[in-house]
C-alpha cells in the first residue's frame, strides 16, 4: 500500500487543525475572523460596505457577483491597469464596477488611509504585500475602527490559500461557495503533489521559469524557491535554475547561469499585458497560434539551441496570472504533466481550467493559457 509523503501528511495535519474550526454557519456569525496572517479581525457579521484591493477573480468566485454589491472601493490599477483584457470581461457583469472608487496602490504611492476612511467601509481586505508596504496607512485605518483583513495567495501554499479563502468567505457570509472552493482546491492540490512525489525518480527535473514581458532580447524575472513559480517547482520536486542564484522574491537570472544549468523544462510567463508588444501572449483573447508565434523567438536566443528543453520541445508559455489564484492548481497540473507524463497521462489541465470557470466564475472560458512551443 502506498503512503503519502511526509510533507503531505504534515500539510494534512495543519489543514485538519484549520478546518476543525467552527462549522461554516457558525463562522458566518463569528465576532472575529482569523486572517491569512493568523490575526484576529473583529467583524460582527458579514461585511456590508467592504473595500477589496487585489485578487478580484478570487473574490468573485468566493462571494459571487452579488458580493460586488457590497463593495464600495477597490485598487483599480492592479486589475484595470495591469490586465485590462480580463477586467473588460467583468465590466458588463458588475453594474457598480465602472464607477467603483479607487483607493490607490502602494507601487504608485497612491494608496492612503484617507481614501479608505472616506468611503466609510466596515471592512478593508488587503493582500499581504500591500499590508507590509502600507503599515502606517493600515494602522490609521484600524485606528478609525475599520477592521483590516489580510489574505495571501502569493505565498503559493495550500495552507495560505485555504486560510485566505476561508477569511474572505467568512467576511462576506458566503459559506457554501467558500466550502466548495476550499474542498476543490485542497483535493486537487494534494492529489497532484502526491502523484508527482510517487512518480519522481532519483534525478529531479531541471526547470527554469522566466517572465516574458519584454521579448527574448530582455531577460525577465525568474523566481527562486519559496517565491511564486518557484514554489510550484518545490511542490513538484523539480530542481529550480534560480535556486541559490537570486536574492529576494524575483530577479533576472544571468544568461550564463541558465546555459550552465541546462534546464530540461522552460516556462515563459505570459499574459495580455498592455504596452508590451514583445510579450508572450496568452489569455481569453489569444489563440494557440498567437501564443506560439510570440513564444517561438525565445528558442532562438544565443546558446539556447543546445539546451535540453529546446532540443526536446519542452519550451512552454504559461499565463502568469494563473499563479497566486484559487485556480493555480491547473498550472500546477500542467507542469506536473510535463515533468511526469506517465503519471498524468489522462489529466487535462485546460479542461480543469474550463471547469473552474463553469462552476465558479461568471465569464465564459476561452483563449490560450498553457501552451507548448511545439506539439
């Protein structure tokens, strides 16, 4: 009889503790909510006037379209500005989205306590990166008796995904949808990780990931272990080209280091970014042919023709927005299927992504999201 790896058992034990908290109906009326950082957030009941500042597709999946009726403010640039093609699909479905007040963003230095307080919300929901970047503003907001709930999908761990989903769902009183999303993600994540661990041999797959915003002439960011795509490699038992070579959360990896590492698998982060004419294209409006055409020039980089990944056709475009989401298990499955094809021969990550849309999102699935260079 096969037993799950020790890491999976530890995760299950942690999740058993987390999910052994009060049942969903009790959580909906709780006076405090435990957020993704383990903070106790006071909230007498479901939020009626909330401000949401990131992960809008996760919010929609958790709270439904009706949840948007109880939002009074948002961080517009991280959705409308960064991925307008996706924002545009939600615009006709959410009546108050076009006129939703903007509370600003830390990257541009526009986020402020005054903007939030002026909206008179009963809850502010922020990602962990905004919480860390705006400590003074968040303290001012809390001093105004507005609770601040922190979620963290960027951590890319099962525990953080579930804690974040549970906190948002509890705050919005959406216990049924929250339970279904948590169960789906937990089941898919653990199954993929367990099967990958059983399939892994003595030699770890050598993998490299790079953000493909500037075209092949520009070396984009890569991600070390514990950071975004680097965490995916960890979960699947792959050796990461950026391990020990990048300090912090992300940075470009020198071309010579990639050549010396000789990755067997290369993933180029792609999306529907604006004003990025050389970017690898993916998303709702991209076709497989367009994605491959924008990806192909990477294979022609100096020295890349001799890399194992290029010789075997294991160069891939993967939608960068799939990371740090409640449906990033589909990207995890895509990578697992490339690393260990024999163990995932009957799995279809694209079908899984389409199913997630059908069950939890109001927009129709279409386009190109995870595409091999050839085949």
